[in-house]
C-alpha cells in the first residue's frame, strides 16, 4: 500500500513493485543487456537467461528492470495516495530494497505544487464591456475590403506615401557592398515599414527612372550583428511608381466582396452583424479573463517552484512550435525567417509564465473545493468535439490523449465555468 508523508513543498512516497510486475521488467532488462554480451559458446546477444544468471547474477539486471517497471508503478502509487495532481517535476528514488523473491519497496522524494488558499471566486464583480458597433467602425471595415480589392496602376507622377515603387537597390558600408543588401525589381509599399527606418521616406517625391542614394543607420538591436548600429548607403534605381486604385463602393463591389449578397446595403448590414458578433465574443472573453484574474488575486499562493515556471514556458513553446509545424515551418525555419532565437521565444513566454501557473493552481484548487468530476458522457463528448475540431478520427484522438488527460481538461473547464458564469457586470 502506498504511503505519503508531506514536508512543506516536498513529500515522501513509499510503495512497492510486485513480483508479478517485476517479471516482465526483468525480462525486458535481460533482452536489452544481452545484446552487448559475448559468452563463449553463444553468438553475441544470444546467451540464455539461465546462463546469464549463473555468470552475472540476476541482481545485475535490477537497476535496468527498475527503469522499465518504475513509471507504471509510480503512477499507480500516486493515484492510490490521491496525490496524482499535486506532484511536479521528476521523482527521485531515495531508498530502494530489491529482493530476489519479494516485492521491491521504494521510497521516492517528490516536489509538490504550492499550497493554495482560495478566496472569493463566485459572484465576482467585473467591468461592463462595450459591445455597440459604430458607423465609423462599419465604414472602416468597408474601407479595409476596398483596400483588399485595390489595383496597382502605374503613374508618371512622383511617388507619395502609400504608393508602391519597383526598384533595384544595393547597400554599402564604407563603400563596400554587404551580403544580403541587394535586390532587383523589388516591390516596396512606401510607409509600410518593410525596410529599416528612414529608407522608405527618402523615396517619397521621386519618380520612375530616378536614381536615389538613400542614407540610413541600422538599429542597434538589428538581427544581423555585423550591421547593427552602422551607417549605410543604398544606391537605388526606381523603375516604376504605382498607385492604389480603389473600387467604387457600389453593388458590384459588394458582390465581389461577398457572393452571398446582392447590394452594398446588404454587405454593410452583414459586416455590421459580424462586427457585433466579434465584439460580443471579445467582451465575453474580457469578462471571463477579469473574473479569473480576480479569483487568483483573492487567493493566497505559496512560493511557486522554479520547476513549474520552467515547465510552463516549455509547454507554451512546444504548443507554439506545433502550430508553426502545421503551417509547414520547423523551428529552424521559423527562427531564420523571424530573425529570432530559441532564447528569444523562451524570454517571450517567461514574461507571463508565473501568471499562467498561478491561474492554473487556483483553478485546480477550485476543482478540489467543488469536488468536480468528469463523467463518461462528458469524456465522450470531449473526444467528439476534438475529433471535429481537428478533423481527426475518434480513435486517433483516443490514441493521443489518455482518459486522465481528458478528465483533467474537463474538470478544469468546469471549474472555470463556475467562476465565469457567476460573475456579474457593474
């Protein structure tokens, strides 16, 4: 039987691994070890178990067997002791008594989540959110659709902010061309901020056919360290200047934007409805976020171990990189395209890691306080929802997510709902 003793932020868990569970672990250990053993009379890796035991002793397999048997036994002991949601980090075996014909007794040191003393988390007062959509916002949305359908038309006049110039350019530092500073027939929208500060502004007022010498200074924090903070001259030649030609705001424009409408009035009304929906969703999210934040502020949380902050940062990084890979970008490609590093991404998520950990701790404490459980129907509904969301067969969802993971997510969602649904606007 598993026994647990708590001592501040640490705990000691004592449990046994039965001989029934040890037998297959010892066999796995033997199969792994024998591959590298040469025994006279046997081909390499083909020694029998009985011969091995006589030559090396079964005890030589114990440590490797423990590696195979430990994860399952440890997980079962955590559940038996009722602390599966309380431990963090990697366990450390402090005492181990392997016996040839008896169950193995282990003592494991664990790090525990910090204690949470809940404050008020029901009926919290949150700020009222504005959801009214103004005429100016609708007009701005229509203007945005206009911009999307704009055509670039060559003009003879000098370039203005907002125009697109097609140009060749080459950069020099101390009259020496530098790598990556050259381009041909590049389209650049003036005012877009695509190039380093000061570059685009110096092309305003020039026409097609002109050669312009652009003088700039690279920012001190520029991603290419060999260029950071240095002054450069770009020799440019403008081939074309193009201006945006916006379509008329009429019924034909409306049909081009949305084939489900016939008139500009219909499009305007549809856009207004979409804006209302977006504002209502944003308002609901803001209310929920404020309610959860207040629930955390009302609670008292013991000092958070660095392990939890570290794990949270890396969880967020892994999730983000998973999203990038779905878009066809592996980590190396992402860092190259964005001019950032793994350390930059780590620093980004570290800023809010403590806040996220605190929120999760409070939600977990609410799960316990409310005795929240996940039913079988809720688990099946969650699997179905995930299957539809990710367009994956149910059996694949069940393969990637264990029942314990699904239960945890459902219980956390139900705890959040208790906080957010009871909040009142004022």
